[in-house]
């Protein structure tokens, strides 16, 4: 639930840019993409499978009639989760507690995008340079089974990894202000600590028991498929 609240807040912050857009001559647009996030290198040894995710981005033209844009990108994926119901003493009686642990990756990047002057009909290729941070965090929620409204949350680990990268993509025009977007991203990241799930671990005291604390670089490949849209147009765009 906390992750959903963070994502909802991020969407609201992006949508607040609308109030800054109307009446401006330079192009502003939003992107919403579904992602396939694949750890590579040392990161893959601990997180071996490709993870689904979401990306939201806002970009603004740097100068009118120039094919250069700057912007911000937010993306999220879940690296692993585990849950268990365990008996514990409460007021001298054995009761059931539900444990749930989730390891997450959240990224925030600044970006520069360039559209080369290449004629491909409805297709518009582009290149990007990105710089930002990955936030790798793991949290455990403990809930009394007989009272799901009463719960405790604890951060098990929370670290940032400086990230950078390059991207190449294609916009396919569907109509005047809506494009289908496809993009491939290479996003290396510096070493940091994070929890990785190990199914061989036995749960004894908490669902975090099924995770091992690891430390490695955080390199990923990310494929995006979604929509690019302009909130407004003027006659010069």
C-alpha cells in the first residue's frame, strides 16, 4: 500500500505540470510506459528474472523549433516479495501474525532527448542521455491476523545508487497529439546494498528471513512500451 501511495503521489506531481503548459509555444508532453526490467551483470546473479514495472515521464522542449528536450522520468518495479503467517505470544496467548516483506527498486532520472532529422513516415526515432538515482528499499509489514487494520511497518534496508545511461526509442504517430512509444534503455548503477529473495531460506521469525542482504552494482536493461501524448497544442507545433 505504501508503494501504491508513492506511485499515486508521483502521478499527481506530474499532472500538476499541466497548469504550466497551456499558452506556451514550446512542446511539452507526458509519457506512460509499461516496462520489462532485466538486471544484468552482478545484479543478475542476485535478481535473476526480468521484472514488470511502470515509467512516467515529463519532457519539455528546450527551445522552440529545436529537436532537443529535457525532462524527468520516474520508474518502479518490485524485486521480490514474501509472506507468512506465524504464531507469537501476545498477552500470554498464542495468536497469528501476518508478515509481508517486499524488496523494491524505484528510479528517478533527469534526461535529455534528441530527435534526429530522419524521415521515416509516422515513425520518429530519438536518443536520450539519462542521469539520476536508483532507490533500493525493503520493508516488512506485520499485521495481527484477527485485526487487519492494525499493522506495523519497518524499513529493513534503504539505499541509493547513482545511475546513468543511454536510451534509443521510436514514437509512432497515431493521431496529432498521441504517439505509441517504444524505447530500449541501458542504465548502469553504482554498488549498493539491497535484499534479494532466496527461496531456499526458511522463514522462522519473519518474512525477511527469506531474503539475503547483497551488495553489487545495479545495472539494468529496461524495455518500455506505452504512449506519448501532448496535453495541448498550438498552431505552430
